[in-house]
């Protein structure tokens, strides 16, 4: 065989053409890890590094502390009354992660603070609680625009509590907050458990007639609230619909179905899927 006829050396590390991957065209619809390609029998280096980065971001989202003071200042600058800054019975992050039950109840000082507020104010229709949950990152990024959108969506039809900020919070801590404030309903905005493509996701949990001991089946959940998921404007409109219907029915949870007609696909996701913003 002459030099001109010598076959080019093959390299097992050469990546497969993404165009040949039947999943590649679906990547524009989702940040999920699909159509990653391969190098021989392994993943490409960039995908391995990307996974490591996403894992680190998820861990950071859980362990980074919520800057309560900055968030409180931002809320006041946006026209909210002075927030009530509280703490659960979990003393620190380590205890919070090991003892979920402690994150569901307020410490004694926080309970006293709410009783003192209630003694001087009328009970609100809706108590608004913000908790760090499992993603303080999500709350730090999205709580301010989300609460602004909620205020607009409610349209002044209900009386609202000052924002109640709770550190080391689980969802159920809002039941105690709502009960102590005498609220008809409570909405808990909380950082969700981070995923490998969503370290900053926020959830909203709505409970009618809140009191300690409510079950998860008695709540409605609006999940994956973030610009890359369910955008805050749509989530706020959905919450406003659920609040109105929940008050009419006197129930939330399994007794309240979401017939708002709002799309589950909105914002950038709708654009990626070539759907109009209001498509259902």
C-alpha cells in the first residue's frame, strides 16, 4: 500500500456528530441532560465537567445561607411593609437537614413576635410567608419579582400580611404562621429541592384555614417557579386564581383543582416549544 493509500488513523475519542443523534433536536425544549454525545464508550469531557458543575451548584443551593437582611430591605424598597423575620426550631443548616420536623415549627421567640404583631393588627385574608427551604439561592433570586407579581395578580382584593421571612423553613411552618396571624389562607414561597438543571427553583404552597397539623393533601402546590420553568407572572396569576376559588370553596388541596386555564408551559419554555404564551 502506497503512502497515498494509507487509511487515515481512526480516533476512538472522536465525538459522534450531534446531527446523527435522534435526541439532538429535542435539546431546545429542555435543559435536561439528553443528547450528550459520546467519546468512544464515554461521555464527552465537557458533559462530565458540566455534570460536576451542576452537582456543585445543587449542593451550594442547599447550603448557602439566605441573606434575610438584604431581602427584607429589597421588599421594603419595593413598597412592602417591614417584613417579620423569624426562625424555625432548627438552629442551623445541619440540624435542619437532619431534623425536618424542627423546620416545620417556629422557635419560641418567633411565635411571640407573631402574637405581638397580631395583638395590634387585624387578621389578614392571606398571609405571605417566604422560607429558604432547600434552595436559598432560588429565594434570593426570585422572591422579590414573584411577590411583586403576586401583589399585582391579587389586584388589591384581599388584605395581606407583611412578608414573613423564615430561616431554616419547611413548608409546614407556614401553617403555624397563618394560625398565629389568624389568616384565612397562607401562601408559602419556599426554595425547592434543587435538581441538576434547576438549582434555583421555587415552589408556592397554598393552604386554607392554616393551623398546626395540616396535611400535605390539604395544600395546593405551584412548582418549578423560575424564569426557565414556570415564570413568576404565570405562577402569580395561578396563585391568585387558586386563592379566589379556594376562598369560595372553603378548601385547598385535593378539594381544589386548578381549572384556571393557565398554561403549564410559559415564558422561555413556550418560546422553545414554539407555543404561544397563552396556549394550554
